[in-house]
């Protein structure tokens, strides 16, 4: 969770994904322009039951810390269950995911007057996603650009399509224009983000693919130092995206939405790739870019998962060379098919998630050790923290350049979670 403010801006509390981070910056601009500097905006996440619980806690805490301030709740959890948030006495308004991106929503004479507490429309009726031009991400070393929203797939465990709607893409020309503007305002790194990023372009004329967009950005914005791609669906990576990895300005890091390592469980999740597909993809990407690192999402304790199924997920960490593992205990979301499947005991789910995290921690140690003794450029984020191009975090000693600048580093060691180094 991030909590960021400026004197003339509302308080933004952002939960969840990088797309939410980007959208919070858009809302900050709209709300600031409308004079809502005293408001608290909470941008919620709905990916797990725990995320919804965290959103409710954040609302109560914000109301306590900001007595008398309007509490405006939006995001996926608010879109999916607006009545639940509207029933909270701390909440002033509940705003939908589509409405939150529109400047007119934030006008005080319409937002804060009247008795209509819920302003949430049918997200499935939304057909377009606009590029919202921003000059940068306040307080961050990198900037995010939303190129896609929504999802057409219906994984049996996932509630997010009901919070985000169907897949829709921002036209390439608008994306290039925003990246160019961010470069002109001094940003070193730009991250492309979306709900189902690799579905970008399917709804545009000619149905271009994500690799085409990436190559276009690299060609048309020569001043961009580093382009990064956020979480992607492994089955949808196209040839042009693999080819783009030959350009050193495309960061050598891919975060893959794998979810499991067993074919039967993948089918029950309604995923579209197999275990063999995941292994083959990581090898293909590594062949194209030997210095690439991988992150991945894996779920432990999915309904009907046996010990043998789970062991396949454990082995996948090593077989795919996953350095940055996000391991989630399965959490049933009401309204999803998986919630109606035979559930595992919570203690089993918790134990398997712990084992998966341990495998991820061991893989990270190996990845960190491979960097020790080398020299590399790192993008300074804040304080003494920075990241290498392959997303590896590093703690630096010495007089660092300001956030957003690059430092040449000598990597001297690691602590199991991040690298340690000095300025070279």
C-alpha cells in the first residue's frame, strides 16, 4: 500500500496493482484541478479476500486520521461490491472504475452534493480506454503508462474481469505520445501496464499485438532509455515481442502470470497454457536475451490440488528459473466457479503457500549470488534503494544521484533479499 500527498493534492491511498498506481495519479490530477485537496481517495483492490479486508481497514484508518474529510472509495473492490462500501459510515462516495478516470466525476458540486452515495455504472458496457496524459509519477523513479484495461478471459479463480470489464486497448499513437512526453519531462524508465497486457491490440483495427507496440515505441521514441513491461500472460507472448528483446533498451525482465505448474489444475483454473508451454517459453526468452530474469505468480492450495499437483508447482520454480516469485494462498472469491469447487483445508493451503514461498526465497538467493562481484547500472528509486535493469533490488552506499537517475554500481554482496553495492 502506498500513501502519498502534496500540499494542494488529496490524500491517495493505493492498494493493489501497478495499474492502480497509474490510475491514482490520474485521479490526483483530476481531484487537484477540481479543488478537492482535503479529500481522501482510496483506490481498492479485489484480487483476494484479504485485499478487500485491507481496503475496509484502510477506510476506517483514513477516517480516523482525517476527521471531517470526504472519504471517496473507488477501484476494483468498490466496482464489484459497491453496496458493501456504501454501507460503511466512514464512506462519503463510492465511485466506479470507469467513472474514476473522468475529470467531470471529481467536480465538487456534483460529487459531494446530493444523496446518491454510489456512482458506479456497468463496467461491462465500457468499450474504450483513453490515454490519460500525465507528466510523471510523483515521488517515483519510473512512470507507468496504461495501454490496456479489462480482460476477456474467465479464469475460474478470478473476480477481476467484473471489476475491470472486457479488454480494451489504447491506440498505439496515443501510447507513443504519452511515452514521448514522459521522456521529455526527464523520466529514464517507462513501464507499460494493463490488466491483461498481452491482449493489447485485439480490439484495434488490424488487431496488432503487444510486440508491435513495443517495437513502435522503441523506434519512435529514441530518447527513451529503458522500457519495461509489467505482468503478462505467458501464452500470448508474440514473436515481435521476443524479437524486441534484442534491443537493450527493453528491460530484461518478464513477470509471467503462470498460476500453477500442473496441467490438470491449469485446466481447472481455465488457463490456456500447459506446464510444458511455460518451461519452453522461459527457455525461448532466455535464448533471445541471456541476461533476462523472471518473476511469476503461483497459487497454492487451489481446489482439488493434491500433493502431487503441488509438487509440480514447486518444481516449476526451478525449471523456469523464476527469481522473483509471488506465491499466493488460494482465496475463494464469491461469484467465481472455483469458489464452488471442493475446497482444501485452510491449514493445508497455508502450509503449501509457505513451502512455495520458501522455494521462491531459495531461488532469489541463487539469483542474487549470480550478480555478486559484477558491475551494473542501477536506477535510483529513493534513499539508498535502486534496481538493476533485470529488476533486482540493490542497497547502495555512497553519495547517490537523485531518484530517477542511473548509478554505476559495484555489487559486493547480498542479504538474501536484495543486493548490496557501492558506486563504481
